[in-house]
């Protein structure tokens, strides 16, 4: 377990909400990581302080009248009036439809969130920390073995990209794997900041016409990084950086135009990573 994963679980750990297996993995990490242990202790002190502040404030105490009114309303709500049989059947059908729609929406959001999370993790562990488990390979080799689209990243985007936020200069081009997913990875440097352009195969292949390319989408910041995505033909492009939002938007817009040129091509190969 890495520090990033551990710190995302600390609040759930304090609240005793983790599964036994996850709890055990986190405890093992805390035993060998003083930084995460200190973070855990700090969160515990903060939670304890907030609890004491609320319990000691007279203004925040529940009024007895409110408790009595709430109890009475709850008792009434537990005695629903009888409904006609046809209403019961329609409510059951409607509930079933909501479950189906909700499950589909949840699955889609989970899938998108997973790929976006992997893109952010690749930028952090590859471009910033150089901490990947598998050594990156050249884009040429990746194009021959996995996906011919990666060959385009040898020259796209260009080595120098001028933006209103400054000049992006190429730092590296390669193909790497993070979390079992392969990316074509182009890294730029802007002063002391790194900007990643990450290309990976889409979950569902898109149409082949250039008109089907979607516009740049702004995503929530993840792990402290600004995130934007662009869907091309059969692929999704992520732009990731620790730049502030205003600068990141300028840079992402500048990189979106050359990245969208990938839509003119379609790889016949399916990605398989062993």
C-alpha cells in the first residue's frame, strides 16, 4: 500500500468503517511509515477537538422540544395509510426502474473514475516520482506491440508548445503501464511544473469520423492535479498537471488541438498487457 492510498483511508479507519482485510493492510503500512502515522495522529486530535467543541457548546445542544417533536413525527411516519393495490404495483415498478437506472449510472461513473484515477496516478508515479513497477518502453516499440496510435505521439504534440501561461518544452516521450493500463505518455516542462499528455484506449471504441471528436472536458482535481480529458477515435487523452487552475486551463486548451489530431487514425490492434 502506498502513502496516497493509506491517507485516503485514514478517516474511514478512525471511524472503524474499513473491511478487515483493508484494515490489516493499512496497519501494516502505518507500522513502517512515520509520516502516515503522524498524519493519522493529527486527524485523531482534530476529530477529538471538534467533538469536544461541539459537546461543550450550549448553542449547539439539541432542544428537548425538538427531540419530542421529531419522535412524534417518526412515530406517525411508521403508520402509513393503506393504498389501493394498483398504486402498490406501480410503486414497485417505478422502484425497480430506479434501481436499474441507478445501477447503470453508478457503473458508468465508477468506470470513468477508475480510468481518470489511473491517469492521475500515472502522472504522479511516472512523470513526477519515477516509481513505476514496470520500466517504460519507447513509443515505437509500443506501437509495434500494442497500439499503432502510439507512433503518432513521437511528434504529436510538437516538442515546443507556446501558451499564454508560458512555453511548454518536451521532457520525455514513452509508453508506460500503471494499474494494469497502458498509456502513451508525453511529458512537458513549464518552469518548475510538469505537464503530462496521456493517451489510452477508450473503454468503448468511438466512431471513425473526425466529426465525432468530443470537446475538451474539465475534470475535478485529483491527488492535487488539474485534470482534463479529450475523447478521440477509440482513445481518450488526459492532460494532467499541478499547475493552478487558471494556468492549467490555458495549457490544456493549447494541447487539446494537436491531441485531437489523433482522431484521424484508428488502431486495428487491441490492447493486451500481460
